C-alpha cells in the first residue's frame, strides 16, 4: 500500500514537471532578463548566480511551492536570486560544513523509484547554534547542486529520499536542535530550497522521540507530514534495493564511513573576475564559543569552544573564577524573582516607616 502511494506521488510530480515546462521556460526567461539588468556587468557574481538560473529543477520546485502561480513564483525566484547575491561564499564549489549531517550515496544508487539517496544522522555531540545553521544551509546548497549535476546527464531528478537514523541520538539534542533552528529554517532558508525531500524514512526510533514528533506535526504542513514514514531497520529493504544500501543497513555497498560522499569536496574552486578558476585549500575552522550555561557544554560552568566538532575549555584550561561567576549567575537566576519581591517589601516598609515618623511628630502649634 505504501509503495503504491509513493509511486503515485512520484508519477504526479513528473507529470507536473512535464505539464508546466512552458511555464517554467517563461519564468526562467523573465528571471534572466531581470538578472542581466542587475548583474550583467559583474562577471564574478554572474558566474555563480547563472548556475542557479540554469537549474530548472530549483525553479520548478519554487513554482510548485506557489501552486504554479506565475507572478508569485516569479517574485519568489527574484527574492531567492537577491538572497543568493548576498551569499558570496556560494562562489566556492566547496562550502564549509562544520557538522556532517548528510551522507549522500553516490549515484546511481537510488530508491525503488529512482530517487537519489541521502542519509541523515544527527551527531550526539555538543555543537553551537551557528555551526548547526551553517551546516544546514551549506548542505542544502550542495544538495541542490548535486541534483543539478544529475539533471545535466539524466533528467529529471527533482527530489532526494532521506533516511533519518536516530540510533544513539539523545532526545535532548533533538529538542535543542528543533528549538534553535525551526523558526529560522522555515522563515529564512526553507523558501529558497523547497521540496528537496520526496520522502523520509525514519529508522531506529522509539517512544522517547514522540515529543519531538508532536512538535514537528504542529509546525509542518500536512503535505510534509505525509512524506514521513516510520519503518523498522529491516523494512528499509522494502523501499531501497539492497545494491543501493550501505552494509550498515543490510545492503551490499561499503559502510557509510567507507563510501565517498559526493557533497564532501576537499578543495575549493572559485571563479575570479576574468572567468578563470582559482583553486584554494580549505581554511582552518574558527573555534565557535559555547555558552558556559549551555546544556550541550560538556564543561558546564566553564566557557568552552567548539573546533572541528570537538568541544574544549576556552584557553585549554578550567579556571575557578569562571566557575564562581557561573554559580553567581545561577544563584541570581534562581532567586532574582524572590529577591525582587523582598526588595519591594523592604522598600515599602522603609517608606512606611519614614511616613510614620514624619506624621508622628507633634505639630508646631501644639508645642506652644
């Protein structure tokens, strides 16, 4: 039954793509005209923005998000174009990903419908909010480019199939990640990368994740909820052929760690103003601070920083002064409300005493 539903959704998507090719060409032409007016003289920006303009898959997904309303889709595409123009780091073929969330299975591995495969594993380690946001944004951009490259050879590949493995992931990390990035993603990032996910197969889950799922169901549209499927680790073979699965999941491919990740480009290639390529090596990662009060700080009470996914005390040492400052802050956070009430009561008592002393004095005409 699930196979029939997924196949029907897949066929409907391809049928929508074929039926709206003329509309897609019109929108693409209008965007290119606006693009030439704004960036025609800037060869550096034109180089990496033109790549997105030629990606019909991305334009189609935006069209679909706006129910194939030409005007609304055109406005959305122009907003995405302006947003991308501000992302100068997108000039690079390689983008920094501090937290490796996505493992893309090399093509031609695919699910039973021919969709490319993506494994999503949440690390059970401490990381900072900015690291998570940067990793998500850059990963989505690399996924879009990967689909675009596939469509240059075989068209159309419009969506990935995601396998979400919750094995060993704590509920605390999931709840923290959702609280930190949900609003940011749906407001700032999601509109630029709609419908990249065709289906999500969640494995190695348990009842302890029900709270996180309930939270997601309250913020996700019904169409997105319908694409999430909770299956057992053994059932994954019903949706993905054995020859397309890593050995970790009962397949015949090497393990995930042994497989090449098409998203992981070791060197960065950048277009200069003359249109030639400049190859450069990756820069060392900049340590990202972790709050001393963060639940994800393994050195709770001490300021820490995360570099290459490994948290450590700031400066390499833990100082008693940092701990005393943390204890002072925690004491204030716990007692500040009661302390405020006590201060108000003491202030009122002092004011009442002053007023009583003033009015208790004998009046001048009574002392004569």
